[in-house]
C-alpha cells in the first residue's frame, strides 16, 4: 500500500546549512548512540558486586538494551516517515540522555535496567539519520554521506571500548554514564541547530496493533536466542518462547498484508532488491559480531593457556580501536565503488574482505599485532558493506518509506548479531580445555567460531549475487524518484 507524501505547510522557515554540516552532525549522533554497545562491557564482570545482584540478573543490563533496540528501531522508523524524521531523531537522543542519567544515578539493579532500556530505545538514530540524508542531499552526495553515517555504528563501538575501559579503570563507574549523557546533550543541541525539519512525511494513522505484534514477536524471539544458553536450549521456557515468536510473527505478517496503513509494507520488502539485501544483512550482522566475541577473549585469556595473550581490557580496547578508524576511511572508498559500479558490487567486495579477515585470523592469532591486523581487515570489509546496504535499500523504496525500510534493515543486522552471540556461545561452551580445574574455551573452539564467521560472510556474498543488477547510486535515486512520483501525491509547501 503506498502512502501519500506531504510537505510541511506550517510556514516554518527551513534551516539554511551546508550538506557537510548536516552529515557531520548526523554522523556524530550515530557515533554517540553506538557507544551504548560497548559502554558497559568493561564493568560487566563487576556488575554483580556493584549492584548487589546475581550475575544472571545483572546480565539483563545488556539484554534489556538489546530488546529495547529491536522493538524501537522499526517502530520509530515508521513514526519518522509519518510525523517527521528530525522529530523522532531528537526524541531518540532525548531517551538516550534520560537513560544515561538514570544509569548514572543507579545504585541497584532495577534503575540500571530501566536506564539501559531507555538507552536501547535510541537505536533508531542511525537509520533515521540515513533517511534524513536522502531528503536533504543531492544524489551525487548521497552515496558517500550514507556510507559515513552507516559506518558511525561501528566507529562508535570501536572507539568507545578503550575510552570506557580507561574511565572504568581510573574513576567511579558512574562517570561512564555521565559522560554518555553529556555527549547525548551535545548531539541533541547540534541536531536542533543544524539539521532541518523533515521536508516529507506521510501522515496517516499509526498501526498500533502491528507495532505491538512486532514488538511481542521480536521480544519472544530474542529472549529465546539470547537466554537459551542460560535456560537450556531444550527447556520449556526457551522452546515456548521460540514457538510463540513464530506464531506471533506469522499473525503479524497476516495483519500487515491486510492493513491499509501497515507498520511495515511487506509487499515492498518482498521486492528482490530489498529482500536479498535484508537477508545479506542478517548474515553480515552474524559475521561482524563473531569478531567482537573472539578477539577480546583471546587477548584476555592467560598466556599459560598457550593461546591467550594475558592483556587488560584497556589493551583490548586499544587493539580494536583502529578498526573504527579503518571503517570510517573505507566508507569513502565504498562510496566511490558504489558510484562507479553500484552498491551490489560494493556489498560483494565487502563480504569477501570480511571473510578473508576471518581466514587470516585462523592462522594469525598468537601476537597482539596479529589481532590488530585482523580487526583492521574485517573493519575494512564492514566499512564497505555498511555503506552499500542503505544505498541498496534506498534504491528500491519510495521516499515515503525510507526511514521504515532503513530501520528494518538495521533490525536485520541486529538479529544477525543475536544469532552470532548464541551460536558462538554454544560452540565455545562445548569446545573447552581444562585450565587449573576451570573449563576455558579452547583454541580450536575459537578457530571454529572464526570459520563460522567467514562462512557467514561468504553466505552474504552469495545472497548479494542474487540482488538484481543495480545502476550507479545517482541513477538509482533518479529512477526511484520517478517511480515514486507515479505512486504518491506530492503537496508542496506554499
């Protein structure tokens, strides 16, 4: 079902700012939000003592953020298309600041989980930012800018880990969250000052039933995947949640197909370019996260194991930090390839680079510089793929569905990371070695996870070959705009 696209008619004057300023501010907002992925990693082992709770309970400080992000991303994306992307962007950053303040004041488990949930609700900032770029930038600037915006996800995560480890090692842990709150306030004020209000919005009635159904299905699915190892993969709780997720999501799909104004237009997502891009995104999300599970453990395990490097969490962060810089640098190269050959080729190249990084890791894992090299190679591949995915999505959907389609693609990557965490956890729990009476993940276990990561990247490559041939980014934008004009009514301001 197509949506009527309207332009604001309230007489408000649009901001007159250059595209470089808009791109810089949106990328900064993306980096600030992606810091939430790594913010608590340095203090996770200490949370039971800090919050006076069990380890299984404090794990919800991570799980709550995952669940909130999965629920918020598609819902906020759709709201952005309907009521204004900038408005939803500011609301998301405000939630991030609120959650950070709640965590900074927390002394017990419940406030920490509430704060982390609020932080997770800000996850739609990057897809909203990419969608704003489509509204504001000329076609010849779109590929490079969206690649940079998309790469901000990885950049913030990579650079945030050493910074968080340094703060946690030297000051009170609450300062982590005060710092994130301050960064959020800066991002909010810059967006308010620089980013123009959305020129296009669909209006209409929000699909409350669809949003509740999708939220319930995703929460059940992600709970089963993320907590299955703790509860037992064959336990009644895990199997019940898995079966419930399937039933709810099937019913949700039926509702979306019959709804006049669905939360997610499944007919659009069934287009080959969108469908195969989203499937490749699941595989890439899986592949990218496998590295985040393997490299920190290899660096921190005792040297006496024969394969661990006995380093601190701060060193882990410093080893992974160059990956974020490489990712940002590769976003520009990715944009050049996309302009010349189309985003499909860029996605295929990036997938092969990621696979080669994992293959390299299987034979190079005994020195710190080995892991720096591996993380940079994988980061280069991620920079390519993160730039190509939004270009592929926006080349296949009308302007009225940009934020919702980008948000759904971001959700697909998040599902991939959740599956990676679950599968890698099973592998490392089964393939262990005895070390001083304790079972530790074995060297072969890590190699198997790396091989699975390489296989997931090759699967993404194979799926990408099925994407219909794509012209250059500028040509695609022109073609999509022309097609969209025949589907919607445009009411221009004034």
